[in-house]
């Protein structure tokens, strides 16, 4: 079997590994998105009761 995969993705800035470095800004954005999702999921039904 031959290796036809181009391994230069990291050099091009493209990574998909979950252990890749991430910034505090990305963590903050994820927290905001999670909070908004929880607000919609639980807040809207509670308001409609």
C-alpha cells in the first residue's frame, strides 16, 4: 500500500487533532456559544411555561 497523503497540512495552518494548542480567546468563544445554547435550550421553554 502506498502513502498518497500529503503531510504538509500543519505547515499550511490546517490541523484537526484535538490535542492541538488553543488560545484563551477560543475558550472564551466556546464558553459564550455554550452559554447561548443552554439559554435557548432551557430558557425559552421555561419562559413559555
